[in-house]
């Protein structure tokens, strides 16, 4: 098959992490309607649903066990969608080391663990699609989200390196990058505050504004944000492509932000970005003599 040609859905086995809500749940339902064999996961599992696996992505053994179970039942694993993540909001110095490690363990090492678990089977098949759900925060640092953005940047770098290693064996690694996903209940992932939030008056108001922007997006935000159905369709597009590209941005925000970054001066872009993320810094820093 040539570049851009489509692969049939019938019989393809898909494993999607974080399918109890939001993007993951919508993507699982989308793939099921198309005829894929779909497995999902969460920390709690799915009760009586044999295709809803119990998974802790921060535990390499749990990741390998989930892949092994799918291969035992289905004989193969064709598509891995790394979707599970969470976002913690706060000023850099207010994050505890424990929080930063937790963010990194889930958003970066969780993805790495799943990629490593699935790669052996995909190489054996000489076929596979690894699709890592990232964010515009994985290309442009987001204020008051240093842990999240840092982890997503790491996912992007790791994913591209692995893509170069695997593509000769028909195993493609790709990123799907939405922005401001609107689900009505922040189902894109758990968005929390840093434990020490509010201790520094220089940043307390700005952090609160940024956090509230997530909780109660404006009408303007909603009009340009990615929606979970768009993200699911973008993931499908990568999954069925015989030679998928690496970076796949979803929604107007992702494209707009990258356009602004390319075409504005650094100072102008930073002003635009801070304003877009919550109205800018409310406190003018003091200038020491």
C-alpha cells in the first residue's frame, strides 16, 4: 500500500488506555462502531466487561500483563492508543517533588511503559500503530503547568526517536495533539492544583485564573477548542493510514498557537500565550535596585 492509503478495520485489535471517560471512552466507542476489536483500561477495570482491563500505567509489569492478555485472547495487537494522563496546575516552585514525580510517572513513563510492552508483539507481526495522545503543551510550554508540559515534551521527543527505530518494520509511532478539549466535565483527565497552591502571593491570583479557565471555559474557548469526537476521528485517521505522519494536531487552537509561535517575535508570542492561558500575570514583579 502506498502513502496515504487506508488499512481495513476488520479484525484489527486496538488497546486504548484511560477509557473510563472523556477522550478514551469516546475513542473506544468510535473504534467499536467501525468494526475494530477494542480493549480499554482503567485503574479500576471494568467489572464484568472482559475487554476493560485493570491497568496501572506507572507499573511496567501491569502494562506487560495487559498486552500479554490481549495477545493471548486475540493473537495480536495492532494499535496502541496511549491516552491516560492527568494535569496538575500550579506555580513551578509550589509543586512538590512528589507531585512532579507523579505527573511524570503517569504522563511520560506511563506512555514509555506501554510502548515498551507493545513493541515486541508489533515487531513480531511486522505491523503496528502506536498513537500517543499529547497536547499543545507538548510543543509549547504552558504557564503554571511545568510538570505536565515537561512530561508531554518528553513524550514528543521519545516518540519521534522510537518512530525512527521502528518504521522500517511497519511499526509507526505518531502523536495526536489536541488543545483545550471540551467535554463539559473536564473528562480529558484529572485537572488538580499543586498541593502548596496559594502560598506565594506573587502567583496565587494568576494560578487561580488559569485553573478556573480549565473549569469554566469561555464561549470563545469552546468555539475553537478540540472536541473529543474530533480527537477520536484523528486517532482513527492515524490508525488506518498505511504510512501515518508523526504530528497530527486537532482543532483550531493547536494550529493557531503554532502559527503564532512561528510568525511572532518571542516577546509578542509570550504575551499572546499568557493572555490566552488566563489573562496574563496580574501582579507586576518588583524590580530590585
